[in-house]
C-alpha cells in the first residue's frame, strides 16, 4: 500500500528583501509581483489633455536644454550626424587653429554693403561704387574662392594621411564651409585657438 504523505503547512508570507534571516526550508522566496510592487514609485498622471501637453512640452524643453549644454561643452554624443567622427573633428581643429582670409568674407561683405548705402555726395558716390564694384568685390571673391579650394584640398589630404581608417568623403567641403564662418559663430564651438592651443575651460 502506498503511504499517504502528511501535509505540512507552509508559510506563504513574502519575506522582505532586507530580512537578516536566511531563507531556509519552509520560507518561500518573495513573489516577483510583490517585489516589483515595492520598487514601484507613485506616478502622478496628468489630470487632462492640457496638463499632459504641458508636461510633454516641459520634458522636451529639458531635453533640448540638455542637448544644447552638451553641444556647447563639446560632447560629441549631442552633435548632429554631420559633425560626428574623428575626420570632422580633425577638420574643425585644422580650420580653427588658423586665421584664414575666407573667415572675413561676411564682415567685409557688410562693410561693402554699408559703403553703398551711405548717402555720399554724387561725385564721391560714383568713385566709391567704382572702387567697390571694380576692385573691392572682385578681389574679395577671388580670395574667398582660392582659400576655399585650398582648405578643402589640404584638409582632405591630411585626413587621408593621418586618419587612413576614416572616410574623407565630404570632409573637404565641410572644412571649407567652416572656414567661411565668423569664428564666434562657428558650431560646434572651436576647441582650439589660432595657433593650436586648446581653448581655456571656463570655470
């Protein structure tokens, strides 16, 4: 005959995670749903659609501010795709460490434009426009074009030589466009000064 096993009472009470006593026989492990329930924190649900929209906008604003601070600090994780990678970093540092004629394109354009707007006397105005149109503007455009071609060729050549594992595609144009910008308006911000020294960290 088969002997009937005696039924023993088992304590099903979940054991707290910080219980100093070891969980031996007769003390079952805490149930998963109970452990997860203790870890959950109460979340305040929005009262209506307007409140949900306000919370979403606040969250998006916080994320944008965090991304902006990261980009200004030079954290590449927050850079746009076009600015990421060792080749683009090399191109930025190469341009930022030099004073190039093309970076004065926008300021000189503004000077020339203002010179044409000033209400000069008729005799003087004719001479000013003549110098601007016949001499100033062509010289500036030739200088900008020559600088852009040189920067694109030089940076691409340096990337191929110093970063053989990186693709040089587009890096020349990237460097030439950065060289056209006023230094203070460049983005990402320069990490080196003219001459190659690192930009001092602001405290």
